């Protein structure tokens, strides 16, 4: 049968890296195409890379129909669930997919609520006493999104910031693993030109930029001053109060150090995986 490629669906999931594509091609040449391609009628849903490689080398493949899809949004949700379950998907990719899932579900909930309201209004005027309760809202809180992506809520927040303020160059750098999510969210606060320059400088310049921003933020935070009750005259801080202020400043510095340590652990983990 003729298989049709939908450009929106093909681009919906991040493409394979060059190394991943080469590994897939070697596997298909050695073992053949063992998993069936998934179709929605004649539209290819899952297996775009396998399909292209099989076409290139004349490798036989099987197809299977998914008859549960009613719309392209159904297809997208299925693609998201399918990829979230794969171990090879990076943390950044999982976060992006979970946020896309949230947008689709939130949109559907709004449309369903509007449709129910319109239907009720067409049947009879609203009766406050007998009015049906609104449909439950989808679970689209940051905690729900983090749970679906198997990430922390803080990481989801960082990915949202990257999506909103990072340049395409910085997004590609974090997608390729050149910079951690934590550091990328920090660098994303820079002007676009400085982001592009940092990416062009490679890993070391990106890490240096992130570290400098964290240090500047820690240094710019004003020291915490104990509240003064109304009517009281200002008095010198006691030794205990001074110690408390110093502890608060140390905590802020420790937070910056923890972020830097998290980045170092990611680098170590990447080196272990590479070996």
C-alpha cells in the first residue's frame, strides 16, 4: 500500500542524532525491520526513520493499523505516550513532550466545557439550583507534568523557561547534551546575542556563563534584615541576629554551589555512559 508522510507528525518528535541514526541503520541492515510501522489509515504515525532506511536499502517491513485514532490530536497524544515510555529519550525531550501533552489536554477540556455549556443553553435556560457541576479539569499541574515525564517540578520549570526565552541555538545545545537543563535555563536569561555567542564558544564557555550568572545573582541579593516592630527605635543587631544573617547568606551561596554540583554530576554521568 502507499504510505503517506505527514510533515507535522514527522517533525513532532525530535529527530535522531547522527550517531543514533547510524546505529539504527546498522541494526536494520543486520537484523531487518522487526517492529511493524504504525499507520493511521495511510498516514505513517510511528517509524519514520525505519521507513526511510528500509526504503533506502530495500529492507522488507510490516505495518499495523491503529483504529483508535479519531483526530490528529489523538495521534499526537499516542506518540507522546509512546516516546515517554522509551528509556533512550533524554530528560529534556521527556519534559518537552509532557508539556505538549498538557497543552493538548487543556485545550480539549476547554472545548468540552464550552460544548456542554452551549448544549445546555440550547435546551433550556440555566437553573442555578439544578445546574450540573462542571466537568473535571485535566491533571495539568506542574506536579502532574513532572510525574508523567519522570522529572522534578523544578526541572519542568527550567524546561518551560528554556522554551520561552532560549534562542534556537541554545535549545539545540541542550537537546544535544552540550549543556545541562539547569545551566541552559540560567543562560536563557541572557540577551539573545549573548546566548548565541555562549553556544558558539562550546561547553566550557556555556558552563562559565551559567556560573557567572549564578554568582552575580547571589551577590546581588540584599542581606536579610530583621523586621523592626512599629514604634521601636533602630538598635544594633545582636550577635545572634548577625549570625542568622550570615547563615542566610551562606545558604544562598550553597544553593548556587548545589546547582553547580548538579551540573558536574551530569557531566560525570555522561562520561560514564560514553565509556
